C-alpha cells in the first residue's frame, strides 16, 4: 500500500504488507476486535449495484465498532436532480466521514477524486479497472484452502476482457508470485496481454494446468455493444471439471449466473469454495479497514 491512505489499486503494495493483512484477517476470524468506537462513521458510496462487497464492508466495519452510512444507487438521491457523481462525493466527504468506500463506473476519476478529497479511501470496484479487495480475498482464500499462494496456477475462465477482478489479479499475481492462466471466447479476451500469462483456447487444457479455477460472469453491463454469452464450452460443468485436479479449488467472485458460467451441479462439488470466499472477504476487508484507520480518531 502507498503511504497515502488510499487503496485504489494494488500496484503500490508489497508482499510483506499483503502478508501482514492476511495475518490480521486470521486474527479477525477468531475475534471481533472492537477498536474504533470513537471514530467518525464510514461512508459507503455505491453508484453501481452490489450485494457481497457492500454487505461485507458493512459487516467488517460493524465488527470494528465503526458506524456506516450508505448511498446506494441513484434513486432517492440528488443524482436524480442532476448532481454529478463528483459533487456527490465532495458533499459526503464534507460531512467528515473517517473513510470513503466507493464503487463506480469507468467514468469516475477515482485516483484524482481520492487525492482531492484527501481522506482514507477504498476502491470497492471501479469500472473494469480494478476490484482490489476482491482479488485480495480470493488470494487469501487460496492461501487458506490450498495452504499456499506462491506458484499456485489460477485459471480465469469467461469474460476476461471486462473483468475488474482479473485486472486486480494481474497486479496481485506479480506481487504474490502466483501464475495466471486465461481462457475465454476470443471476443471476450483483451487485445493485448502480458506474455507471462498462460493462454488456453481449450478449457480442458486450462483445467489440466490449473490448481484453482475462477469462473467469471459475462459483464454485459460493460460491453460496448451487445454480444452473446460465451458458448457453454466455456462454462464449468461436471463433465469439464473431470479434467481438473481433485485437490483443486473452484471459485467465482460472484454474482453467479447458474447455467452460464457454472452449471448448477457444480455448487455441490466438494472443490467448490464460492460461499467460503464470501466469508473470508469479511475478514480481509476488516483487516484492510483496520490498517487504513489505525491511529486515526
Ligand atoms: N464480487 C462482487 O463484487 O460482488 P458484488 O457485485 O455483489 O459486490
């Protein structure tokens, strides 16, 4: 993390800092640790829909003794009267929250806004640019359930091009030294890719290589023009997963479109850890909020 209290991406983070976060997450799993009873409330500003990220940040803050206030979507806010996203953020910041946790589209200049606001800030999902807390909780889950992260082979399957989760994993994999494999329909693959990534055109080849497979939702809301969902050859099913290690992990950042990227029977596969990922997300976010607010009143 940078010395500024902003968590916008993972580029400024070191392996030691991330391992320290994981250590704190382990601690928060065991006890609630009310720390911040006298700290100003946390502002959750979600211009885009969310279930997991929003709720797990709320629970993480509550576990730390922090109160939260929420702006969720446009309805009932002055955005409906033409106020800009930027002005909305400046006005909420003027109410003196201890921390802003913000989700928004690609049009937000999140880094510039955070600098201008000058308060602790967490990116809770920003266009296709990044979703760093999701990548962190995925990595923490892999570390926990596989016993290591270094040299793990993580295969992302589906809409690689529009996934902010994958964008953040590109950054995190370099820091934490795990391998990234990509597999998806040609029209949902980025036009340029780092040569360090393994690219698989056939799902079964990728599954034979991987120790972790992360299915991705087709991000229709970020497509410039309507495209069809990937054909089911890129969906994970009992049949395709017969090529995957029995000790491997099946993951998904959520929300899942059952029957598209995962067939329904995958939910009961013993390798499937999707709901456990969500659980770990609370502890990782609790650790991150704790580290950003430590020492602030
Ligand atoms: N993974 C994730 O960001 O889920 P939500 O959109 O429900 O927060």
